[in-house]
C-alpha cells in the first residue's frame, strides 16, 4: 500500500564530539533527571475541569473590581468559559447585616457566626454551579486568614476543583483613596451614609480586619499577588493553562479611566459602497479617496477636541509631532481594515449603515 523511496546521500556526518569540562559536563548529565519539582509541575499543569479563583485582601483593595474583570476575561477566553462570581458580601446582606464596622470585629462572636453562614451559602452555591457544568468560579471575599483559606481548599479539593488564590495588596495612598471612594459610592453597605461617616466606618472596618489579617505565605499553594492594581504581579506554582493566562491580564488591570476609540478607516480609492469587493483585502496601504481624506481630517479634529491633554503629552515627549501639525491626519490616512478585511463594503453598508 505504501511506496518508499530511499536516496543514498552518502555517509552520514556525525557531529563532532564535545569535550566538556567538569562544570559543563554536569549540565548535560541533568537532562535525564526528573526532579520532585518537575513531577509536581506536571501534576499542576493538567487541564482541570473546574477552577476556583479565590480573592484575598483587606476591604477597599479592589477585590470585587478584579473579580468582575476576571469574569469578563474568562467569558471571552478560548471562546468563552462558564464563569460566575460569588460575592460573599451579597450573601451577608441577604441575612440581614447592615454592614456596620462593629459587625466585622473579630471579637464579635455573634457576627462571626453570621459571616460564616454567608460564606457557607456562597460556597454551597459555587459547588452547585460546578456540578451543573460551571467551569470557573470566583469566590469574592476577604478570605483574610489561613484557617478560612484552608476551609476553602478542603471544600474545593473534596470535589476535585483546582484552587488559585489571588491576593490584592495595596499600600499606595492614592490607590487606596480611589478604592475607598469607589467602594463607598457603589457598595450598599454605605447607601444611607454621608461621605464622611461612610469613610470613617470603612476605615474602622479595615482596622478590624487588620487585627487578624494573614497574607499568603504558604509556598505549597498556588497563588498570584497583585500590588497596587498596577503591573507588578508575583506568582507561585501558577502552572495551569488557564492560570498562566491570568498573569498577563492582571498586569494590564488599572483603575484610571481611559478612552478607547474604535474606528473603521476611510474609503480608499476605487471603493464603492455598492460593490461586492473589498479593496482593504487587496492592499493594506491603498490611498484614500476624497471622501476618505475628508473623514481622516474630521477624525483628527475629533481626537484633538476630545484628547487635548493626551496630545499635549505626546507633543512634549515627541518633538516631531509638535513640528508636524498634520501628524494626526497622517496617522489615520493608513487604510488598514483590521478585522473587517474580509467583509465587503456592501455588507458593511447594509449591516452598520451609521458606522459606514
């Protein structure tokens, strides 16, 4: 059934033998060894069916903010995963707690029981979510003590669920102030308080948590630490496929607002709205038509009006932009269709008439 052709290419050239000294000879000998750490990594790299992301951190550290970002990211990743956030604070409010700082005092035995009741309810719902086909559960709470994290591990590992802890650490005064204001603005716990009262109550709550807070220091756990909601991230034993995908995403998280402009380039020469071809696919650098030139100028004017401060920062850093008053127009004159390369102009005009 098969034909095989052998070609005589002459004698096979053997690579020259390497005369490695003592130190370098040892480096080749280790290739055949398989260390305990390698076996552990092989186990952690297995494709787990379920993944639980456990938030860790004091109040006002952006845990719920990060949870929602992770939820959106995971729903997009790899075509979409079944993801859900389980915020213990919501369960706590459902059992009647008003969120007063005294409720979070570790010496308040009655309140501790109610807080554990809320955590139990959130955990039960998350486990049921996994049983019903969920893939990624995000357990959003302070989870500030080793005993609480051990409880989560026992619950999850008992169902074969992988656990990754994500600790948000903030000590930058500006970041903390922004986080506090955001929490007071959006959390139902402070809905009936004025700004001053709410800020004082939040600081008292944080003080109560600081009495018992224990940062993650167990290197047998898989964890990721995010510092000041910035690009500094530290991880330990983050070998899994999904877990590793979180690292570059977490480095891009930020709390400062910034605009994102999505724009289709102007019409190039020869493009007609009623034609079935798409010049974008033919030439990425085709010149713009008269209509396209007008669009480029209008777009540049729009950016100038909306992004004056941003343009000034660019000019200060790049003298060439300052010297060339038409630099922005030149930037938008490049006809690059990007994701619309395979969509003909006719389809774009019929489905997105306002954008077209």
